[in-house]
C-alpha cells in the first residue's frame, strides 16, 4: 500500500511547526532570553503555542495514518487533515500574539479536538468492524 495523504498532511504540519519554532527563536533573540521565557509575555505565549502544537499533532497524525493504513476513504483523511491544519494554525495564531484572539483559539481547539474525536471514533468503529 502506498501512502499519500498522511505524509502530505505531516509535511504541511511540519512547516507550521518550523514556523512556530522560528518564532520562538526570533523572540528569544529580540528579548535577550536564552532559557525559559524570562519576563517576556510574548515569548511565553510563543513557547506555549509551539509546545501545544507538539502536544496535539503527533497523536492526530498517528490516528490519520492508522486510518489510511486500514483503507479509509481519502475524502475522510483529507477532511481530518484539513481540519487539523486549520485548527492548529488558528490556535497558534491566536496564542502567539500579545493580543489574545479567543475566537481563533477556541475555534482552533474545536477543530483539533474534533479531529481527534472523529479519527479515534472512526478508527475504533473500523477496528471493531462496525
């Protein structure tokens, strides 16, 4: 079986992860903080945006990969991937700024958690043959 959807989604998310890492690195430089976040609220938020991304994306990608390996429809996989990408981008955008953007943050979490719930439930149903 040749995989296509999950690697594509993973590559796109990797670029977003790198952008978040670069944001942290640049802010560290401009704020003069080598370790931790010092007293910088902006750096603290960017560190959390980067960390939050790293906490949610791997399990979502594993679920999407398992669905792809079990032969799930590509439209389902692309839908889950798109929701995850948009959700993580919205959440990162909302959290990375000094101006809190609650609608983008909540929307991002809804899309992310919706992706996780949908993927996990679908995988469980497929595994149980239901």
